[in-house]
């Protein structure tokens, strides 16, 4: 819950361990930057991947709790391949909160991907236009079948406008580093 007193205690108790991991991440990041620069000198670009969602127990969700809908779960509706659809167990974005801050978290995420890669693939592009979700407490029927969920946004015109705003923010974030997006 990001309780300030608990965070202060954890900082004191785990200071040495945190510093160790910060150092290791710094070393890895420095090595990656050197390798990327060497590849640029050979006119080789790096392409990476930006997953659609992040895990419910990720640092991103923990640090940005208001940006996620932790009482819902992302999946897909039933289709010709799966009558029930799929349940992915990932927290959906809280689009209304993200819209208020011009999708700042997604923009930062895209910018950081641009630090790592020259271009990167956006996984599950359609999910940035419309996200299918179910309430966590109403995922399955008593028989174990997935219950129907809902799209956010619900209607196609809103989905189109929403997706364009989200992708526009991600393109802008990536452009800060000169990176480009590729859609799946």
C-alpha cells in the first residue's frame, strides 16, 4: 500500500541489498548502452518488444496503483477458437485516470523502451484501443466457465478516439529518444 512508515523501515532494513541491486542494474544498463552504441557504429539497429500489460505484482502496478484497475482482470471474449475466451490475470489500465494525465505512465514506458531499442513492437495493439476485462470476483461461473466481461471503452467510436490518443502518447514518448513503434 506504499505506507510511508513501512517504506522508511524497508529502506533502512534493506539498504545494503537495494544498493547492491541498483549497482547491478547500473552495470547492466551501462553494458547495454555500450553494446547499442557499438551496433550503431556498424549501422545495426536493435528492435525490442513492449508487452501490452504488466503483471499484477509488478513494480509498475505497485508504484502507480491508481493507474490500474486491480479489481478487474484482462482477457479476451469467446470466439471460434475458445468458447469461453481467455483470462490473462493481468490488471487493466485505469484509462480514465491515465487520460487525465495524458497517459504519462505509458509515455514514460515508451520513452524508456526508446532508450533500450531503436524501434519496438507494441504487443496486442488492439488492446490499446479497447481492453476486454472481467471483475476479479466474477471471473467464473460455479461450473468453472469464464463469465462474460466488457470492453473499455465500450463503443467503437470511443475506442477509435481512445486508441489514437494512447498510441499518440506512446509515439511521442518514443520520439523523445528517436525510437519508432511497430504494431503487432
